[in-house]
C-alpha cells in the first residue's frame, strides 16, 4: 500500500500533508537515524526467515 504523501498523508489523517511537512522535516533533522537500515533494532530480526 502506498499512500499519497507517504504514511503522513495516508488514509484517516488528522492533518494535511502540507501542514505536517514542516513538523516532519523538523523531526527528521533531530533524528540521528537517517535510514531504515541504520536502526540497531534490526539486529534482533537477523535470523528471521521470511521465505515460505
């Protein structure tokens, strides 16, 4: 599923994507994680087999 504007602008949003954009940019600049792969919590799923 791909939402217009990403998850922020998806179904049942409480704020428009244009209004949320500034807050999202501010939050993103404060974060030390800049990508999904830089999240250290991924390590605990290393041995999970997703193949069927």
